[in-house]
C-alpha cells in the first residue's frame, strides 16, 4: 500500500487553533496523536495496520490461498479512494467489501484481531471525513454564525458483552453565537464504525455547562444491554451553550447574557441537533433514518421541549424525571431553601433517618409486603403524619426527633407552591414532592452501604444548612462528592442572582425573594417562564408517529414526581386516554429518587422498548425493572401510571412475577 499524503496544512491550523475546551472521559483506549500528525495520517496508519495483519496471517488462516492477495488489493483500492478524497467511498469499501470478505475468506479463529483493526480503520476514515469540517450557519435552523469541528479522535473498540463498544470517531465541535460576547455551544458527536443508521441525543442536567456522557448509558439504563453507542447509534450532546465553572451544574453565571440564557432555556438542543446531523451526513454520506432524544431532569425537559418545538426532528423520546415546568420547579426549590434556611429548621442526617424510618413503619406494608420500598405512595401521603416524630414540646431535644421548625420545613417539601402573580406560561402552581419515605440524604451506612449514596446526599439536603452567602464545599468521604449545602442551595442562589435579579456583583441576598409573592421580580420570573416551562401540546410530534416514554422515581424530592403526573394528565385531557395510549407511556418507580436510590434504582431497557414501538409498531407491555442498587438483581414490574406494584400475597418478594399492577 502506498503511503497516503498529508492533509492540507490549513486544516491542521484550524484544528489546533480552535481546539475544544470541553472533554468527556470515555473508558476506551484512544489512539495517541503525535504533535503535528493529521487525521489523514492516522487513517493511513490504521490501514497499514490492517495490511500488515493480512500479510502476517499464515496461509492456513485463509479459505483459499488467493484470498490474501485479493484483500490486499482491496486495501490498495481503499488507499486510492482516500488519496482522491473519496472518504465515504473508502468507508463503503472497508465496511461493505473488505469486512464482508473477512467473514467469508478468513477462518473464524483468526478473524477477531483483523476485524478489530478494520473497525479502527473505518473510524479513522470517518474522522478524516469530518476533521476540520465547517458547519455553515444555513445548516442550523436557528440564528448562529456557524460551527466548526475542532478535533477528532479515534477510540478503539473496548469491553465485552453488554459493556462492548466498537471503534468510533469522537468528534468535538462548537457553534458560534450571534452575540460575540456570548459563549459558544460546545458539543460532542460519537460516530461508530458500525453505524445502525440511527442517532440519539443526550440531554444535560442542572444548569448544564458540560457534556453529557454520550458514550454512556441511558438514564435508568439496563446493565445487561449495550449502551446506545455500543448498539451502533451515532450519539451527540452539548454543554447547552456555556462552560461551567467550579460549581458545575449549579453554575448560572451565564444567565447574565441573553443569548446564553436562551440557548440553555430553549435553543441549544435544536442547534446541536442540526450541527450533529450535518456532521453525521458528512461522515456517512446520509442522514439518520431515526433520531431519538434521551434525557433526565433538565435533560428530560430538553427532550420534551425538543419534541414539542421541533417535532419533525425526532421519532421518539425517553424523558426521565423531567423538569418540564422548570420555572415552576425553580420557584418550589426557592420555597424549600427559604424554609430550610430558617433558624433551627434544617434536619441533620440523624433526624432524616428518624423521619425515614417512621414513614417506612407506617407505609412500607401498604403495598402488601414490607420490603424497604413504598409503592403505594398515595395511601402513604394520606395517612402519614410527621407529628409522630415530633420532639416533646416541639423544641429540638436531640437527634431522635424533629422540632416543630424542622417538621414545618419538611412539610414545605410536601405541599404545593402557589404563585400569586401571573405566569406567562400559564402554570400558576407546582405540586409538592413525595417526601414521606424519600431518602433526604441519609448516611451511606444508613442507606445500606449504597455505593452511589454520595450522589443522593449531594442532590438532596446535603450536609450544611443553606444560607447566603453560600458556604464553600469541603471534601466528603464518599467519592466523588463533597460536603456542602443542599443541591438547591447554590442552585437557587445562582439562578436568582444571575437569571432573575441580573446582579453581576453576585452579592444579592437571594433568600429575600419570596417565590410565591416575588414583588418587583414577578415580571422577570413570568417572562422566564415562557421558555423554561414547556408546553404539553405535542400534537405535531404525535401526528408524525412519534412515541414518548416517561419514567420518574416515586420518591424524587428534587424534581417532583407529582409534576410528571400533571404533565401526563394534561396529555390525557388534550388527547383522551385512549389516544395517549397509542403514543405514550408513563411509569413511576417506587424506591427511586432523582436518578438514584439505595432502596431501588431501576435498570430498564427503555431504548429497546422505544425502538420496538417506533420501528416495529410493538407497544410496550409488561416492562420489568431490575434493581441495580443495594439489592441488585431483584425485579419489579414497571406499572403504567396510575397503577403501582402490589404484592400478590405469596411468592418471592424479590421477583416481579410476585407483583400485580394495582390501581389506587
């Protein structure tokens, strides 16, 4: 094979001058790049590796002695295609001709290493095709000044079984704003060597500011099935148009800029989609046949907003614990933080345990079996009274009870917020959260040693009482988190300072804002609701055959499960229950909080369910979730709302077959 020439120097200049600043760690070996080496050179090296493997195989590895020369000629033909700039043609030769012949001409025992090298070569050629690619502004349907692929990296195949991910080209890029003072949208697109002609967008979380793990699993995902990239999806996601500082997903400083705020609130998913599809089309010579959106929390809102605002871009969506009425949820968060910041109102971890155990004693058995999971939450909400853990006289007498101030603060979590001003979105309230039986941030020991309890503590009440100014974080013994106030503490402080008050000094006392009666800030909050609260009218998405899967942890106290119930009930009011059954499903997951839960974290193959519905017309039935938390391996039925899993009275309580979906 003759040596392929270097790519024109101007492309390398663009590549290195505009290198991306945001990286997502991928647990796969990446081909190291010597300084000055081009994607073109790396593709040449990858083809040389395949060529050398063909040459090194013994004659006995081939079904016919002429097969080796035939394959080497095909490698030379591929080299010529690359030299001519026919990259898509080279990919087709490698994939449709050489790989097919390997399976026919080389004995099975000798195929693995050659196919692995060939897949790496295909990914390398894909990288050549998109390396330095300029994305014209006209290819993005919202105002931008265009985009650019800033780097490409070949990632070799890694993992086995369900953890297997084939070789792919990792693409980093950026979309430039109209306002030169606004930050760019930075994004990642992963292009697999073996593409299934489908694409999946990943949503973000919190205030975004970093890439979602587009090489990772879907939320609430199964551990016994491959991740989307491993299944052959081209995957993509973005930082939503700003790069977070030390506060990560709690950083809202970007909101001082109008374009950055609108990118986060509304526009980034569309801009990222259009840029990603442009790159996918360039890499493979065709656009995806199917495109799906998966997101949780903020990402769930992004998924629902995407199918509502740009329905023709999407064939289906998986929206998990979605903050669809985000402005309303933020105001509830402000209400909770004000309550928790009151003198003596913040319950420490020992008191949280007392409350949790009291709720379990009262409610665990209401689903027919005491198994550490409250499934009949409606009944629990009706009967449980936190007064059972009240300290004598209502004053704080220690860690074995809750004071009146602490009970009042927890009750704020349970009760709805009512906005006494006009919200432009039309949403005038936010339901409370299912706090009775929720893990509000137990210690890891009290959570049964749950490995991800640090996430739970971080996302719930943290370690310190919320206050202004927000206290600094300190190291926490459960990797990878740190001790600090409730997640909503700095989250709401940042939002009120920079999105509502627009205080560039960052010194405003945000706890002074009453979310139900915000006074001079009512108009600003109302205007923000136009973009942050998502319409439930997805009629255009439904009309084109789109399918929607919703799921929410029943004991989520960051984004209320009851809010997703409101979304579902709005769909039913608009379309009628029988019609909704044709395009959507909603599952509540007992025992799970916001994405995680020591009592139960579901592993659910939602992607296969969505594929079957969209692509084969097979609606989801009898869905099963497998616990991936403390009691890993036990199963429960995923019950369509408003039903819940009720124990049959006999059988293994760790098996879904022992439960029936019961109505309230």
